[in-house]
């Protein structure tokens, strides 16, 4: 009845091929097949956003998508963020601003935030709250999460401005 | 949580998809955005033997005005509705509803047509389509038929859609000048279903109401069209008395049940208040304000 089928998903830049049952959810594919356990399962009912990953750059609740639907697509998980052991600005900002306590919701929070900052490099607090309204945190009270995203935005903007400034100085 | 086993089909064309549905009949479910269906599969409220995923079919994600109709494709997602300048300027009831659907992450995947076909009595889009007097195009391998939104919903999660059919297009009469709309929703928190919501769509003509559409969410076994309230508005000047009368009729059309979100009286009263406010907002917009 349920025949396994081959899928190839590019996860954090690596092409991964596996035989999966169609009923396997993307989150289980990531956590169990690929052993990428940074993506968390919080509620299992599409409410909490802990399992949020980026599919083709767009935040998706990976508990509400089938692994077979990700065939041929690019998926980004929290494991991709600290390239070469250096924290991504969003990770550094969550740490600096105390944007987490238990950390369970953090991977989803950060991935949703990254998608927001790609679209709106200079978001208002309202933009941040709106973008994160599908991600639930039970510890921080959200204030520091909003602060962290604001701080990451400033960091990323400053970092992006450096090459431009250098180029301007050279000319 | 794992869904029960099923066979997965991802056809590349609509013909292929309709062929599969024709062959599989009641054993198959169509998968669009999956934001209602996949949770149902996980909770094992649904366990179809086959899923027909239409996401690989090209050209189903569209929103366009053509031949006097606004046409919405089967894969047009909530997120796109939320960002559409066309909806914001000419179909405000849709533009108002879109950002109130579930949460931003769900809106990235969920579709209008999928939500309508799912027919949750607490779903928002069905109500919006009732207010807009939309037509739903239902296509099977052998035939295409058009059903009025008001004839489409037949009860909780029940519609006129046959197992062999796909909701292939939603058609809404193109907005004329002096059209305004509004969608008001009461929810306990972001992502919750409506406690009550009201959709209003107004077409003004020479200072009077040409036509009015009013839909009600979460106050009955299905999305409700408040026909008597609509009739009371037709041809009337939109003064306070008329608005109050229509709002009272809309409240009467509601069939709420008491639950953890509120009592019968409370919900009925929210319908009344939201209909008043919705009519005022829609009127203002029809006159070029708000």
C-alpha cells in the first residue's frame, strides 16, 4: 500500500538522497533520517512553530509538510547557521539579548527571523512581532526575542555596509 | 505523529490529476497547501488511501481579473492574497481576511481554494466568498460545472465537491466603482479559529446600495450567507437605521452554539456589532475612504 520512494533534498547545501514512505513528515526526515535534531517538534498540531525550517527560503512548519513534497527542493535548518563555527548574527543576537531561556523554540524563531530580515533588512518592532506571530515561546515573554531580531538586523546591516564603504574608500 | 499509510501521487498536469481522481474516487484526497489536510492525517481524522498532490502542476497559482471576473487559482496562497495590491484596492473583504488566516508561516503554504474545499464552519474564506457571491468551478475528467458559493457548502466539512472533482477556479464578479468591503474577525489569539467573524461586501449605486453581501463565520454548521440582511439593504440608503436593521437580521441568521469561546447570546451579539461596523467600514471604502 504505502510504497517507499526515492527523494533528493538539498539540506543546508548538501544533496541528500533517501528512500522514504510518503507519510513521513519533513520534520521526521530531518531529525530521524538525517539526524539533524536541531529542528524541534513542539506541538504536532501546526500551532507552535518550533519545527520551522526554510523551504526554498520560505518559513514552513516541517511537521505539516511531507518529506516527499520537499523532493528536489532546498531546505535550510538551524544547523546551517553557524558556518565554520562562527555564530550567525541572529544566533549571536539571541545569545547577547537573552532571546532564549530553554531554547526549545529558538531554532524556529531564528529561521523565521532570517526570512524576515532577508525581506525587510530594517524591520520595525511591529514587523518583527507580526512575522514571529506563528512561533510560540513559553519562557521569554517575547520582549528579548524582539530585541534580538532588532539587534541582528543592525548587525547584518552594518556588516553589509562594510564592503560598500571599503569600496567607496578605494575609489 | 504519523499519518496512516497512503500512496502518494504528484501529477504534472491537471489532466493527469483528474484522471487519477476518476480512477481512485473516494479513496483519494487532493493535497494543495496541506495546512488543514496534513494535521487531519496526523490526527488520523482522515486516512485516505491515496493523496493527489497538485503542487507540481504549473500555472495553478494565479489571481487575475479577466472577462469581468476576478479569478483565483487552486494554488493561490494566503500569503499572496495578503500581499496583493489588486485585492487591497478593489476587493477589501479579501485583503482584510488574508492576514487574519492562521499565522504567517501557515499562510506561506495554505491556499484559498484548499480552505474553501475543506469547508470548516470556522474557516474564513468560505464566508468571504459568500459575501462576494462567488462561483466555484468544479472540474472532473469528464465535465466542468459551476456552483454558486451559497450552494456549495452543505454542512460541517461538507460541500458539493465530488471525490472525482477539483475546485479548479474561484470566480468573483469584478469589482465596479463604488465597491467596498470589510472582514472583521474576533479570535482569542493569533492562529486561533474565529470566535465569530463577519464578511461584508457593498456595491453602491447613486448613493444607494446596489447590492450587499454578508457572510458569517463560526456561527453555524457551515459558513452562512445572511440573505435577509442582504435583501433589506438592497436599494436602501445606508443610514444608521438601515445599518441597525441589517445587523439585527444578520444576528438572527446566525446559529451559534455555546462553547469555550462564548455563549450563544454573546456570539450573536458579536455578529450584530461586527455587521454594523463592517457595513460602515465598507461604505466608507466604497466612497473612496479608509
